[in-house]
C-alpha cells in the first residue's frame, strides 16, 4: 500500500510555463501527482468568497474521491508587468479545508518561477533541498554589501605603493604601468646617482681640505684648494639635485598609487547604439 | 451560576477570536527587513506565528539599500498563510558618454543631457531611450545587475567588430 501523499495539481498560469509538470514529477518522484487542466476555472473565484475554504469544501472532497488524492494543490501564477506572483493553496481532501497558503511576490524574477514553484511544493511536502535554495540565490540580484570583486581599486593602489606600475599592470593598463615604472625607476636611479656623487664630492672635499692643511708646497696647496672648492660646489649641486629628485620620486610614487586607485578596476559595461539607421528605416 | 456562564461565554468568545485568525509567517530575502502590517511595525523578518485577521491588509517592507515594497493582500480564512517577499537591491550606477548633443531618458521618467551622471537604480532591466536634436536615435534595455558604470557610444570601435 502506498503511504506517500497523493496530490491533484491544478496549475493556473496566466502564461504558458512549459516543463512545470515535468519538473514537479522529476523533483518529487516519491509523491504521486495527478495533473488536470480541465479543472482550470473551478477556483478562479476563490478570493470573491468570504470563506473560500468552506465554500469549496464539497467540491474539494468530491475531487479527492474522484482522483483518489489526499491533497489538492492549486498553483496560481500571475505576471503583472515585471512582477511574478505565485499564489499557492493546499487543500486537504478529507476535510475539504484550505490548510496552507503561500504567496510569493517577486520583481524581475521570471527566470526563477519554476524554482519557486518547486520550492513551494517542497514546502507543502516538508522537503527543502539545498540545490533549490542555491538556484534561488544564483538568480536573485545580490545585496550590494555582499558583492565582492576579485580586483579592486584599493588592491591596485596598494600594489602601486609597493612597486610603481604594479597596480596599473594589475588593472590591465600595460602602457601606464610601463610609463609609471619607467619614470619612477629613472627618478630613483637619478636620485641614487646624485646621492653617490654628493657623497663622493663631500668625501673628496674633506680629503682635499686635509691635504691642503698638511702640505707647505705652494703648488700643491693651490691644487688642493681649487679641488676642494670644486668639491664644495659639486657637493652643493648634488645635494640640491638629490633633494629635488627625492621629492620628485616620493611625489611620483604617491601619485602613481593615487592614479592606480582612480583608474583601478571597476565594473563597467559599454553600450552601443543599437539603431544603426534612422527610426523610420528601422521600423521599415 | 450566571457568572459561570458569563465566564464561559468570554472564554468561547476568546477562542473564537483566536481561531478565526490566520497564522502568518513572513520571510524575506534579504533577512532582517522591517515589516509593517497596516502601518504597524511587526518587527524584522523572518516573522513567524503572527496572527492576522481575515480581510484586506497592506504590507510594507522596507530596508535601506533596497527598493521598498507595498503589497495589498486579501487574507481569506485558512490555517496558515506564508508570505515570501524578495526585495530588489538598489545599485549605485554611473552613466557616462563622450558623445555630444545626446539626451538620455530612462524608463520614460528620468531625463538628462550631461556627459556624466550618478543614478541609484533598482536591480533589473531598465529601458533607455536616446535623443539627438529632438529625434529618437536609439532604444534599448540595459540590465543593472551590480553597481557599475555604463559607457554609452554611438559606434562600436572597429577592433570589437
């Protein structure tokens, strides 16, 4: 003897939804479904009654006996503009009463209506599967706070702060990546060279000064003096150059990071004019 | 003895009131959404085992960052009614064009003629109409499925053809 509940399923859809019956049978193969489209209009006036359950009790019981089912499941689907409304009613054929009603009101969710139908039927059978929930989640638009991206402007900025041009490369902007990396590398190299020349001039100046004080030879004194004066001038020039280059390198480094953030990876869609000619010619 | 009958009547009346009400469960996606029933805040979703009288009721569902939903429902006597509401998120959208002299219209409501605009749009499909010198030059549906920027061009670049 079959202990599983049996159902008479009445689908009232304002638009044809192919596969609905097939999917119900596939998903609930341990339950017995009877589908009947000839009974379409029996419950169309349901909401006009003060008590729809009692007003149809006799009919429900009669259908229960006729189709030998425990329950009658009425699924009404309406489409109002971009809204999808599923009104599910579950009647017990033994009492004739309406035992459960579920309304689902969704916007722009037309791809998900079959899944919702299955979830509603599953609900009446006390069955919920993760797959249905996952299907629902994949169709629904995401909560803006829950959206995560693989690449972000902040990720680009941090990378560029570590190595100039890296953030731009991460954002697939190869030209600006090369330019920033080249400029920063050149500035850094110039800074290092300026510092080395400054250091060399300073040391040379100290050395020439020392030599200048330790000799009495007029020729050598003159030579050390002119060398020390040149080293002094060079050390000032390289010192100023190093400071200027350090400022330029630092400013460029930060600018490169800001640039990586401003032009960092953000979602976008390019849309192009669809009408290629004038509206008159398009309409024919 | 008459007190007993009064008490019994009251009990029966109470039972009638309680049992004539319909058990109400409200689930929403996302969760923790404020649910208002006929202007009264029922609390945050999910709501279960709430009681509701049969008749016409107005539900209002509100959450910051999502489009509010108002729903009129005629509740008929039943053992239970379960309502599922899915709120549609609102995304921050930027719309940019480098084309000159265009006027854009979205969903037949919002118009702009500037090259860059920020919009808060409900997720889903939106109808875009483009005008140039007073004539419609383009109509298309754009899908808003995440916060993003739309760049509008009159012509596709040759490389992408």
